[in-house]
C-alpha cells in the first residue's frame, strides 16, 4: 500500500467516524419522508417529474424524479413545513404550500395538468433551446462563435431576461454597458444583433420554432433518474456567488464576487457563515475603477473574490480579481492573509501543485502567477500571445489603468473593435508537475515547466478552451465553451479527441472536473440548467437536469460521499428563478425506492 | 492581419482618444437648480443635468433589483417615468434634462442611486455636473456631483425608508458614506 492510499484509507475512516458522530448528533432531530405519486388530470402517471421539497427556514430544496409509474420518495428530511413543487416540462407547475412533514411517512398524491398554452410551453424550455433562434439570424459562423464566446460569460443567452424586444437605441446602449463589463464585441456583430434579437425572439418566430412541434427535453436516464439534488440558498439577490470548493472537513466554501464575502455552508447542519474579505485601500471597482469598467448597480465589489481552492494545510485560497490580490483564509483562526499582486492583472482560476504551491491565471495581463506558501517565493510568468498585436495590447493595459487616474480612458472600452486578447483562463497541474492553462480567446492551451520556466503552446482544434482538468491517467480534459463540446488531450501523444455535448440546442460548457477515483468527467451544462457526466470507457453521457431555471454553473467539485457540487452563479442574480444564488449537490442514484402505491390502491 | 490591425487600431485609438479627452480642464457648469418640491405620489427620484448628453439614472431597491432604461418597470414595481435619450437632448433649446424614477408603494429598506454617463451624443463634454433629488412624503434629500464620459458612479446617494414604530409611516433617512 503506498502512502497516498494509506492516507486515503485513514481519511476514509475518519470520514466514517465523523459521519457516525454526525448521525448520532442528528438523532435528536425528528425526520420524516415525503412519498407519493404524480398523476395528470386523467389519472395517468407522470414519469420523470421533478418533485422538490422546499424548506423555507432552512432555505434548502431537495429534489427527486418520479419513476416510470409516477412514484417518488424523497430522502429523510427534517420535520417541518415545506412547499412541495412538481415540475415537468410540458405540464403546468404545481406547488402545494405548507405541507407539514412529521416523523414517519407523509403521503402526497400530486396532480398536474398538461400545459396547452404554446407560449407557456415555449417559456418552460431552457436557454439552450432558445439560443439557436438567435444564432440562426447571424450572418456567419465567425459571428455566431464571437457572440457565443463573448455574450454568455456572465449569464445564459436565451433566458427570459434576454428574450426582450427592444429598440435599436436600447440595444446599442446595452452593448455599450456589456462592453464596459468585458463583453466586447466587434462593430460588425453589434450592427447585426439588434435585428437578430428582435426577429429571433418575436412571438411568431419562437412559437413556430419551439412549439411546432413541441419537443420537451428528454427525461433523465440511468442513475440520473434516481439522483437526489439538493440546493441551498446562499447570499442574496445582490450576490454574485462565483465559484465554490469542497473542504476536506465536509464544509463547502464559496465566494460572493459582488459583495466581497466568503461563505461557508455545512451541509450536515445547514449552517451558513460568512466573512467579509478585507478590502484594504481598494476602491469600489478595485484597480479597474479608473477605466470606466462598469460594476453592477448593486455591487459593493472592492476586491471581488473570484475563485477558491483548499490548500494542503486546509487553508482556503481565494483570487481577488478586481482588488488584484490573492487571499488566504485560515478556518481555524478565521483570519485572512492578503498577498498583493504587483505584476500582472486579474487573478483568476487557481490550483495547487504537488509541492503545495498555488498557481493561478492572471486573465487580463496574460500571465500565470505562483505563490509558495512555505517559502514565500512569488513568480509571475508572462505567457506568449498569438500575435505581436495582442502582446502589445496586453502590455498596454497596466499603463491604461495608471493613465486613467489622470485622463479619461473610458471611451475606449465599449467602442473597441472587438478585442481578441488571449485571456489565460483555466489552469491545472499535470502528474509530472507541469502547469497547464488555456487561453480562452485564441484556441490554445499551454504548459509551463515549473523548473525551467519553458512554455509550450498547443493549438486546440476547437474554440473557447476554458476550465481544464487532468484525469488520473494524466490526460487533460478541456471544455470548448463556444464549441459546445469536451475534448481529451493526451500530452504523451499530442492527440485531441472531442465529443459534442448531448444537449439539444446551444450548450456553453464553462468548466469540467474529473472524479479521479473513477475518471468520470463532469461538465457544466451552463446554458441548459444541467450537469452532464461522461464515462470515457463507454463514451456515454448522462444528463442531470437541475431544478432551478437559469442555473448558470462555472465550477464543479466532489465530496467524499459521492456528491457532485456546483454553484449557480448567473449574473445578474435576479435573472435566476427564486431568490438568489444556490449551492447545489447531486448524488447520483441516491433516491430511495418508492413504495408500491399503485398496488395499495 | 485584420485582427492585428484592429487591435493596433484599438490600442492606438484608446491612447489617442485618452489624450484627446483629458479630464475636464475646468469644472463643468454648475448642476441645475433643484425643482421646487411638489406633491408627488410615492417615492420619486430625479436626476437632472444641463449638458446635451445622455445620462442614465439607476435606482436599486431593497430587494436589490434595479430600475433603469433596460429594466423598466422592475419586477418590484419601480418605474422609470422619464428616460432622456440623445434624441431628446440634441438640438433641444436648453436644459435642464432629467430622468425620473418612481415607486408608487415603496417598501422599507435601503435604496441606492447610481448615475451613468453613457453617451456624449456628439457633444464634446467629457464631464457633466448633475443633481439628484429624492422626494418622499414631504421629505427631500439631494446631492450633486460630476460624472465623466462612460463613468458609472454606482453610489451617488443611499437612503433608507424605515418605520420608526410598528404600524407607523415610512420615513426617509440618508445613509452616511
């Protein structure tokens, strides 16, 4: 047995012990089970319906799917008052308010009605089904790709909030605002979009395209059909809960980019705790406050925490993208240590290497940074740009920020002619210690040799390489954000293999992660309210529909109990169905088997 | 080649436009005078300015939803009653120009006012003076400021509507920053 395996076994034993303790502690909590079935007006069983029990006080929802006979059984939940919702695309939502769950089993006979209003049917469909209507109105593949890459990185495209008829004047003002938030598009695309939006999302157009005939998304299959999905509300409507990470102690940390907060959820107790991240002397908008870069109207972002990871010693490391800093949070002392970023801009995604060093992309300035917590060593490595024009542009950014203190630079952002800066994005560490990263806008990945500093760049045969991850065998998995696919790259052979995601419409996979125990690849269904798993052996996908509309996911992590975690970080948050951001856990195949209700009747 | 040219052009243009639009060499004109208090319904927020440019008013309510030109009305019932655009101000005899938001039945809690200078409408104004006036139940709060082209001032004024006692009426208090 090697040391790592021994450690894992010890860790596993500790986890079991902790769970037993937790179970003993929880014994005092009265629990009950909702079970029952879902039928339509004619009494016909409705399979694959989502049944969601929402506990108001705990701000937590639990969802299972009905089986082929329309039956469901939720896992044991705390006794209390729940709102129970039934949702299946093609039927009207039903919410049974104030259902009292007591010790034992509570039976629910839930009735849903078939939706016949074509407008309502269309509006039930996820954004992924709407976005093709818009893309079909654009005049070239290049514009379609540019729109997909640049106009979907904060929020879904095709959601209710984007399907608005506006005047040419309004659209142009909106493109200016988006440009100042980073969504800079070319003048040619700006010219086409107003008519494209208004034509694509006119009632006549969408009814024809989406309801003649109406095809609901396929039901979940296999272990997705028996998954338990739990969602915890975190933050509030002015939050931008960006990324999350699972701590080895079983708690979940996430960051609120809009409010400079670090959140922690203990899913065993439902307890949330938050800490304000020290702002130092960073103004609202951080180092970008001189440039006209738009913070949202409800923002209090001085440092803007973006991504986070747990270090080998259990401390939580956080990139502060607007503050241009990196923070370390010690859960024991609840204190932060701040590392100023003197060279480079916009600390972004971060990962730890085998030596305990943290590596992170610096998205705006085209760097990768490194901090060695043990020695205090810092490095900032400039990455190659694809063209010398791009290299000049990224070098000019710090000067712009400095100049902005004295002269007005603001007119340059939204009026730019489409900016193809490289934007180093995802990052991960290979088995040999090599530091791999993607350059989102220029179809490249690269490897830094951490010893020599040598950099090797590799073109990807697809657009939008985003948050990449290694599997246990040393192959690199990459989501193609604007290509709607995932790819496997073999550093040994230099070969790529790609798989198109099985989503009807336009999918924009923001991130993926690989469960290194099974090498299952989990992918964000960012535009389709879903998570998607991929088995590399069978090359089969499994789609997990998520219960909340406008669930925009950016990161995935795993707990030791078989749970897959992500966060809903659509921005603006008010576009999300309900009250705000959520932390989400999927446990495949965990739903209890329903009782034989039909036989009893 | 086209991309390179575009990038170079954008960098060069940014430098040139920056050099050509320095921060105001002199203070812009004084903000317009406040309108006389009038009997208004609900909560009213007015943004006023004199220069022939497009400023935008943002009013964020206690639910964190913002009413502004692209989200009007808000889902919580706030309305932008008057939205000044370039076509309204260009060629107009003179200011003041204004945007006005109203919440007929405001809820208690904190409100935030932001101002954005989105478009110079062809004018040379690189900075504009403005006034923001809040009226509620006979109480007025106001502030003035200067906003630069394409600058969004997220917090021009914050105020609370709160009840001093249970069942009492809401009162308006400015939040100190």
